[in-house]
C-alpha cells in the first residue's frame, strides 16, 4: 500500500515561490508512486489562535478540516517562507490551531504524533529561507513529528522556476522527496 503524503506551503500568496516548490515536490512524490494531496492554506482561513476564543467557540471549522486532513496522511512536506529569521505567522497559526484537541477522548497532537515531515524553503535571498527552517524543525520535533534530516533551502527562487512553474534544476528537491518517501514507507511498516 502506498504511503499517503500531504504537501503545503506556509504562504497564502498566489505567486508564492514556496507554493511552487511544494507543488513541484508533490508532483515528484506522485511520480514516485506515493498517494499525494496538495493543499493551499488560503483555502483554510482561521482567526489568530486565542485560548479564550477556543474556550468560547471551540476549534474553527477550518482547523477541524485541516486536522482531519493531517491525521489521514502518513506524513507532510512543508515549504516555508522565512519571516524575520523564523517561519510565517500563517503557518504558525495553522499548526497551533490543529494541535488542539476538540473531541472527547481524542489523543493529544493526533495530527502530528507518529508522522514524518520534510522541510523546504524558497527565498529570493542568498540563504534560501534556511534560517526559518530551524525554528520550524524545533517546533515540529517537540510535538512528536519525525523530521527527515534532508532539506532544501532554495536561494534566488525568483530565478529558479521556468515559465511553467517547474524547477529548472530539481536534483536537490528530488533527493529530499526520495528520502521523505523512503522514510514514510519505513515508518508505515
């Protein structure tokens, strides 16, 4: 049985280079035989996490939907933009909301524990978003996610894609996706 992998970017921008990178990774994993899903966080609008709001209204419907999607997959790949040497507020808010329990008897961190993740970043700068992957890796590791050591930080990202939004050179991405797929398969057994 093929592993089921989720792909997303930590950006809602239409022309996000991180969305393009996540889509390229998705296409490679599908080509390699994985069952894949690509989601766009702009389709899952949520308020800023607030404990009082959660207590009063519970989880937003989009948080419930996303938590279900994450829970149904063996792993996820995130292409994260770098915001002031960290990851995006959109991604942080999303990950925080879906970390919350909302059903009686639900296991804590059901969307994360036992999952495998791969991390990518793309940036027009010279570091390729690398600095933002460090806190993202730490956060995910602290909530029970196994993060593969292979990652890609793509510098000069505005020059890295062709007119069809395909990477001009996908060798490094192919290596990360291969490691992600192999790790997910090994952990699923």
